C-alpha cells in the first residue's frame, strides 16, 4: 500500500486530493474477492437521504448501483443503496490539524446516521452478557461478534497523521469503527474492563464503556487495517432490499393521476 501511494505521489503529488481515494480503490479492487465492489460515491436510503463522498465497499453480485457508470471508473461517483453497503472509508491524504479531524468525524457521523436507517438484523451469535466475575455478570466485555449481522462499519483512513494531534471521539454508534492514522498508528475500538485493564474489540459496542484508542504499530498500520477489514467483511451479512415500499408508492401515485 505504501509503495502504491509513493508511485501516485511521484506522478501527481496528490495535487487534487482524490488521488489517494483512487489509489486505495484500485488496491482494494485488486485484493478483495469478486463479490465485493469498490467505488467512490454516496450511500442513499429509500427516503432519498444520502451521505458520504469517499469510498464504498458494496455487494457487487446482488445489488445494482443507482448510477450505471463504468464499474472501475473511480473518477466518477456512484450512489449505492444502504442495504448493499458492507463498509465505507472516509479518506484523507493528511489529518494534521483539529479542523480536518473534526470534519472527518462529522462526515462519518452523517454517513453512519444514514446507514443505520437500514433494517438491522439481530446477530444470534452476539453475547449479551460477558463472563461472571465475583458472582456478577460482566457487561463491559469485548465482543468479537457485532450486535447486528449487517452492522454498519466505517473507517477513517489518513495517509499521513499529525502525531501530536489529540484524538477525542464521542463514544457512540456514529463514531468511526477504525481509524488508520498514517503508517505507524491505528485507533481501534476498546473495552474498559475495570481492574482488568483495557482490551481491544473489533466492532463498536455500547457496552464497552471505552472509545477509540490510538496504538503505535510502527510501519504496520496499512497492513493491519487491511486484515481488520478482511475480518469485518467476512463477518457482515447483508439483508436483501425490500422493493415493496417503492413499488406500492409508485403504483399508488399512478392511481391518483
């Protein structure tokens, strides 16, 4: 991944900003199995609400794109139904100041609000309570399975990161699930285990009582983020789109004419 960015920078110097997005789209398209589509664009729900303008990973085999553009033309932006979205990536060449960081977090928040409007399917493997300790059930325990089978997952990816920049992210479902902060740092979900310390978790969970935490991973952030993404994509199971509401609305409108 670093080599791919170096080549793009040598040619374009990231003059227009979107080169990082295009390079990452190309890389993900090469690495992900064929069932996963990768595009730049927006997610949109059945009400027409849309958000996001960066990278969307979607179910290419079972869902149509709203804009029938060339699949691998990453210069153009698509519109993807929320039901078809596996994950989204808010992409920046650099996050080096508080203003850029705040803008990225606001974009993630808007994106997740739209994603959470899709019908969510309960995960039967989700462990509601943690282990029993001193006769009490532990709620604040990291769960490796998400609460929902089709739980939205959003990543903030920054090729460069201002290491002296503090990270204060609200601990709620609209926060990023993962932040890639340059080649040397990752911010991942954590669970606060009280006297037992802190342990990492894959998905956001309201029971974890801890927010994103930055860890130094010395040159491995890009590779580790890909492995985390692979694990997430293998976990998420999307629901089919229910077209009945759209059909009923259109036929009713025609009857009124």
